[in-house]
């Protein structure tokens, strides 16, 4: 992305599609079945999402599977520019249409990711999110020091993307559930390890955990 931006001719959204597509496909290769990001999928009555997330099972044999080949099993991705706020994009009619059609939308501005899915009653809800940088300026600053950025965020970010691409997968095997629980456990451990120990406790002497600090 840094090289593309340095040309001076990049747009804030579409110029970086290839970088995001490569990232999603790299993460998708680590899943079973493999998840494949396909850019600019055809209109199926809700518009054109920027990416559709297909499983390898859907792509076997080189021909779409009758009745489901065009419908991405793992949802779609909507991308905006780095100055757009992801939470605002998630509330738009565009994302609502995608959600109604596909059931899951990963909304991103490259620096912030938000998964829009269903709650227990089947209603639209905001699920997990992940922030690489709070502003576009902070994002490009992090990109100027990629080794440090990778050390700070890469492991947790990849775990988040794996869960997002796996979200609509049926948990049909004990191993699938075990992997998902382990992923959340690793994420929780990272949060605890990165927190300041005094911040984990309130000023009282009863040793109660400050849940607001943990959630943050």
C-alpha cells in the first residue's frame, strides 16, 4: 500500500483493493475449507459488494455449483477509503442491503474492520471489530515502520480475520469449536498481557477486576 500511495495517483479506496484481496486470500488459505476472496462480484439483487468470500468447495471443478456457485458462503466485504469511518458505513442502506442478501458483511476502511452479522434472534448486529489505527494519518505512520507494526498487531489481526472468514462456517466437528475457543482465548491473553497490571484493579481493596478496563 505504501508503494501505491507513493505514486501520488492513488485513490483512497480502489487503488488498494489488490493489497486487501491478497491479505484475505492469504488468511483464507489457512482455513479448512479454504476461503477465497473474489473482487467485484456480480449483482444478485443487492448491488455490487467489493468482495465475495467463497469456500474452496464452491470452486471445485472450475464451474459454479448449481444453485450456490454465485452466492458467497462466507459473506461479503465492503471497502471504503481510509478517511471514512467504518461504524458510519456499517449503518448505511448499502450495507443493510448486502446484509439482507448475504447475512454477513465485513466492513473496512483498511485501518478499521467491523463484522456485521446476526444476533440470536436473527436481527442485524455489529459483531467483532479490529482497529489497526484510529486515523488515516496514524495508519500511514504505522506503515512507515512495518516491522514494529507487525510486532504490535499482526498476530491478533490475523486471528481476527480468520474468525471473520470462518464466522458462517458450521461448527460440525469438535475440532472446529476447539479452534474457535482457542482463538478467543489467545486474543484475551494478549489483551491481559498488554494491559498495565495496576489498571486491572480498582482503588478498593477487595481485588475486584475492573471489567471496563478488561473490555477496553
